[in-house]
């Protein structure tokens, strides 16, 4: 569904993303992981049109995306969320989601009705008339997700939707994401919460210093010595086993 | 033809030096506070009236009045930033622009109420003394303004480079939070910047007065030129403002020569719009000091 | 969805009473004041489309207003065009000028203070051009021949003129309400709140902003045409002067940018303050504008969401910040 090949982005002398390639199959949940500063968010920006790659191509359902403006990419069915959430602070939850719903619903009534449906999908049905600026971090993350979902994407790029959430909130949002996938939306996500990566995704890419250094199932990756050395560091494998056990408990 | 062009260029340079001085104040404020001071031209107009009144009531020559006017306007600028701009805008960018707009409306129309819209000038004995510069004769006050503007620009540069205040200003311009953590009083530094910027227009006003006229609307014309200078020179760049000011003086003089007085101003606005559209960062790399 | 809270209803009732007052208090001075205030309200509604809904604060709306007035005047005087056709062309010319300025400014990514300055510069260029060329009447302006009667879109008395501007104001309000309650309005508000996030959900910010400027230009152009048809005269300082640009933004900021009724409320409150001051000091020039500035300062200090923000407090304790929150260009 999405193929990036040989994508490179330089900022002056810094190569943020270096000859990175990845592929996302329709109907899957794929994770993009890696240490801080590895270039994950830059990779998202390149795919979603917020940055133009210096080299390489991005293809989505047969269409070249590189160099295309974000709003046009969104109209093709690829939407992203932001790591630092950007709600429309002056609007209510319902109005925020309706801004996204308007992409496919011209009428105001339709868009508002659709917004209520989407809110229910992400568990925000009771917050519809709250101003977005009054939401908690978890609420804002959900709102960001809902607004993106309202554009009816075929592929959704989630940039750390769980960062800053407490474990019980993480546990709530994991089934939400899985339900979104089951409704026919393919998902590519950046995530630091390994528990979530392990339980959600069938496939993961590891980005380190701008390069894709490994690719496989998350379970295989955490045992991959390259990954452990380059990305997770000493002792991290043990911590992961613990969180794996935790995930199994939640499941 | 050349006989007309060279004097026009020289006269343009003298006007340009005053533009540069006005713009230095504006660009300093922008570079550090990141606000566009819409009231800058109104403060220039107010300084012109203060110098004018000092001349008419006390018989003070504008050049003698310069230190007094500069000191008064430095204080006024300091207080305006500290107690009006900062407080009334709640620190929101869009509101800062509106607060300075409100100040300019108040100052301009206050002057209109106090002084009416009559055009006024001062009488100084040396107004028509000429100095021979190459092939051209330039009025003495314009030469004085040119030299003084460059001297003041140089002083400003020295302050920015070699004093604690200059270092504090540069630190706040680059990283406000960091400067605050290092014990720099940011509000005080902001107000000092605003004060110095206002002092610059006060100096410009005293240098302008012998060859210029005063009306309550005069600030508006200058503020637009000053914006053009600042944008052309790169928002926040002192050196850029100096060069751009001189350049604009020449552009205006040449456009005036070839297109006539009113249309001559178009040259400045055309330069303004084209720069904003194509080189919003200015002709030179933007930096403070 | 609830359209009107109690605050908005109170504002609407007050406005309706104000609109009727010239018929209840028939004095020439009062109705002359009302014509002017309602005319500027139309301009304020125009500004609110770009500045309020879309968050692009213009300091040069005179460029749009003046173009409407000049286009209609030139077509009637120079080409002898029917006044109605000329008026329609004036509206179209305002829209075209808005679209042009918007397209140029937004194409090159100007926002915040930079956008404010470039719009101001456009208005100044037009002012100088209009005062320099023969076709615009140069320094002496353009005067329409006095032919009172509906056939020539001229008004035999101030009541007729008042009815005309009142109808225009209601029409402008209807357009503005229709925009706000549509997909376009939702897109504009999204762009105002956060342009990057708007792009991520498929909104073409450039297109939305240019459309906002075009609609705003049409309404501002209509206000310019109305001025021309009532005063039968236009010159460069009246049409393109900075006072018009300032009046266009004062009403919405004071009344509440981004609200429907705010621009009208703000304009009327401001004009009443100006009138009271004028009567108090016996027509000294300038003093009423000093008070405009003071009102603006006080509103920014104590009611950052404008007078409608105050009305909104009747509904809920923490009113949503709907002020023009333009991101400062870096």
C-alpha cells in the first residue's frame, strides 16, 4: 500500500533520514521504532508531504507522493497525527472533529453528525461539547486521532499517540487502535511504549541515525543483537521481557 | 543628465541616513522583542513636536535640544514597553501589533488635537548654508544629519558589542528563556531596547527638524519607509538597516527625479512589496548586531 | 447545535433596536450618524471574514473598499455605464483586488505582522496611484452627477440612504453567517487555529485564505460602492486612506473577532463613543480618534475576546478564545 524507497533528507550537514526504505501492507499495523533523534518523525513528515525528500521516492497505492502538498496527500487517503498534539484550541471537540469530517462531507449537519460517530469510535462521546483547550493530555491525543480519522483515511500515520499517557490510559487506547485497523484502516505508527508495539503490530522497522537497521516482527526484533546493541542498549532486553509479560497480562 | 543624477544620489544618501536612524530603532525592537512597533512613526512625530516646542518656547536650537529630547524619549520608550505594550497585550503577538496601533492612533490624533493639522517648520540661521560636495551643493543641516546618523549608528554598535547591556540584549534576542535562567531581567532588557529604539527616533527627529516640516501625519509616511528599510535590511539586523536606509534614500531621490514627487514614493512601496514577497528575510542575512 | 446563547440573543436584540432607532428618533444628525456607522459595519463584517474567521489580520482593507468605490465611479463617469452594472462591477473589482493581494501575499507565505504590513503597503500604493492619474481624477477625485432616484441608485434623502445601507448590512451579515456555517467557514477557522494541522486533515490553506480575501474584498467593495452612491464623491484619501483600514479592523477587534455580530457591535459602540466625545468638546478634530485608540487599548487589556466575549460569559464561565490568533511569522 505504501512504499518508501531510498528516502533521504538532509538538513544542512545533518542527514536526518538516510536511504530509508519501508513497505506497509494493506490492512496491517506496522511500527516504526528507534531511539530519540533517529529520524522517525522526519520520516513521517517526508511521507505525509510536510518535508520534501532530497532523494528517493514515496509511493502510495500507485501514486508518487514525494513533493506533493500535505492536503493533497490527505485527500488521497493518507493522514498523519502530530507527536506534539495540535488541537484547534478555540473549538469544541465536536467542531474539531468536524473540521476533518468536512473533507468528505460538504454539509455542516452531515459533518457534525459524522463527528459524533467518530468521537464514539475513540471513546469521546461524552466530551463532544467541551472546548478542546480544556482536555487532558489523554483527551487531546484521542482528539488528534479522531480528527485524523474523520478524514476517512486508508492509511493512518500515528506519531506517538501514547507518549505522556499513564499505563491505564495506554491500555485503553490499544484496543481503540486495533478497532480502527479492523474497520479497514491500515496503520503505521511511531511508538516508544514497547508494550504497545509488541501487542499491536505484526511488523516493525527500526530506524537508527537515519538508517533502517532492522525489520521484522517485534518479537524477533527485540532478540536481534543489532537492534539491542544499536538501539536498546545494555540491559534493555531484560526490561522488555518484563513489559512483554505485562502486555500478556493485559491481553 | 549626470549633472542631475549625482546631486540626487548625494541628497538621497543624506535622507537615507535619517531613514537608517529611524529604522535602527525599529529593527532593534523587532530583533529583540520580535514585535513590530507600529507606533514608531508616531513617536518620531511626537519628538519632532517636542523639539519644535523647545525651539519656539525656549529658543533652543534643535541640535542643542537633541540630548534632552533623546533622554526624554528614552524614558518614555522604557515606560511604554514596561507598562503599556507588555501589560495591555498579554504577551500575544497579534495583540502587541494592535496595542502599538492603538498607541499610534492616540499619539497621532492627540497631536492633531493639540497642534491642528497646520504644517510647521523651525527657523534656524544655517538652514540654507550649502556645502560643496564634489559636483553638488548639499544643505549644511543635511550633511550634519548624515554624519550624526552614522555616528549614532556607530555608538549603537559599540553599545551592542562592548557593554554588559549589549550582551544582555543579544542574549535575550537569541534565547529569552536561557537568558532569564542566567539571571538577566528580561522585562527590563525589553524595556531598555524599546527605550533605545525610541531614543533613536528622537535623535532622528532633531536632525530632521532644520530641513523638514512637522504635521501630525508626518509619522505615518516615515513609519512605512522605516518598515521598508527594516524588511529590506533583514528584520533585526542593525547593519542591514543602515545599508538599506541609505539605499532607500537614493532610490527615493532617483524615483523622484524621474517620476516626480508623488509617484517617487511608489519606488519605496514597490521595493517594500517586492522584498516582502521575494526576500522576506531581507537582502542580507538577518542577525542582531 | 446551539446557534445562539443568551449573550448572543441579547446582542441581536440590542442591534435590532439600534437599527430601528432612526425611525423612532427622527433627527438629521442622528440618521447621518447611523448611515455612517452602518456603512462602516459592512466594512467591519468584510474584515472579519479574513481577520476573524481565517485569522489573517489585514491593515489595508482600504485597498478593497477604495477599489470598489473607484471602479464604480470610473465606470459611470468614464464609460457611462448603468449605475447598477457599475455597482456590481465595483463589488467584483473589490473581490478581484482581495483575491490578487491574497494570492500574492499567501503564495509567498506571508503571515502575521508581515501580512499586515504588506496589505498596508498595497493600500498606500493604490492611494498614491489614485491621486496621481487623470483617469481617477488625480488630486480632485471623482464626483458623480446628482440624479436622485432609484433608476440611478441615488437617494433623495437620508432615510432612503439609511434603508439602503441597512439592507446592505443585513445582506453582508447573511453572507458572513452562511460562510461561517459552511464547510468553507470550518476550513477557515481550522486555518486560523493551526495551519499545519489544517493541512494534515486535507485543507488547502492557501486556497482557503485566498477565497477568504476574495469574499472579504467583495463585501468591502460593496461598502465602497455604497459610500460612493450616497456621497456621490470619492477621492484618494477617502477611498484608500489609512483611516478606512483602521476603522475596518477596530469594529471586529472591539466587538469580538470571529463572531458574527461582534463587528457590528464594535463599530456601533466605537462610533457612539466618538460621537459623544465630538459633541462634548465641540467638534475638535482628532479627539474622537484618540478615544478610539483608548477604547481599543482597554478592550485588549480587559476583554481580549471583545464585547461578544463578554456576551459569551453569560453562557459558560470560560469563553473559548476566539480572538484572531495569528501565528507570528518567523
